[in-house]
C-alpha cells in the first residue's frame, strides 16, 4: 500500500511524507523539510511518527521553504538526503557527513519499497527536481514550484493514482496585491509558480479514470484562497468543489491512502 500526507505546505514551509508498506515492512520518504527541527518534529508527531522513522529525505530545490532543516535532520538522525548536484551547490555545498546522495533527472532511486523517479522542472532554482513515487502498484506525483508544465513534466506524470499539485496563486489577486512589480513578474513568470488556471490545466491533461486523489498545495496566503483552488480543481475534474482537497501551511493534510 502507498499513502502520503502533507505536513504543511505554503510559502513558510513545505514537507510531504510518502509511505509504502508490504509484508509488515514500512518505507518512509520525507520530501522537503522546509521547517525548523522543532517544528518538523512536532508535525511528524501529529502524523504519528518520529524523525527516526524516516528512511530518506529528498530535497527538491534549495529555497528555504523546501530545504529548511534537511542538513540538521540528516546529521542528527543519520538519514541519507537526496538532492541534485545543483541544489547542493546552490545551498552552499555543505558537508552532510556521508549522508549526501546526488539525484538526477531520469535516474531511479529506491528507498525500501518506494521507487523514486526524479524529473526536472522549470523554476528559478539551480537544478530543481520534482518526483514520481511508486510502490510498484500505485503511483503518486509530487509537483510544486514550477512556472509552467513542459511536455517532459507531463510525460513523467502520466497514469497517476494521486497527485500533490501546486496551486500557488490566483492571477487577479496577484495582480492586485501589494507585491512589488518585480516579485509579481517572478511569481507569475515561466520560472515562478503555478496559477490556479495553469494548475487546473495540468489536472485536465493528467486526468484519467484511475486518478483518485488530487491535493492542492503551496497556496499563497496573500494571493489565493482555498475555495478558489477547490473550484478550479472541480471544474478540471468534473466534480463537486466540496470533494476537492487542499493542504494548508499549519496542518498540511490527513493521510491519503492508495490501495492496490
């Protein structure tokens, strides 16, 4: 069985847990850990876990709301941490005391029963990677922090059972916001973040009968509203808005199960 849970998602921090279980064995991957150690420990405790239960960390890119306490957590718990070479260099090229593992687009990674397939995305970071995760039977896509979906991105996410997807901003709210012009251009640009309309277009492109869960994530607290996200998701999926799910910055989400 494969399941996942957001520990929190927003401009102040992002972290996602993925767990595969088979024959009494459990494998757990933490994707990003954009919080301080104490805050991350508390969020893990709310999920019924401790940091020592994590088998590996994957950092998607070097921005603080994603890399957070990755180095400190890896060193404290002796957990291997995966990231691209570009992310590692952009984050300072720090010593991970043997815990660093370098990831690349198209090179599969195995963490216990979890197969990780990283792929590049267009974002204003050194070498950002997003992920497809599988237990062999079910497939989960993690797609946050990108300005637009390339054919490469869409091809790596075909046939999913679940998708955690960035719905960062409402374009009209961003245009009317107090953000300075340069920041509006960055957020709304091709290497920034997905608008609700752009994210909904991705959902439509990836939608098929087997797509069971779409979790909206990385919502801007200033330039978006959960009800706008749910409405955009519902229109893309042909469903009711009240059925749509969004992760928030403080609590993330509940566990979502993908059973074979």
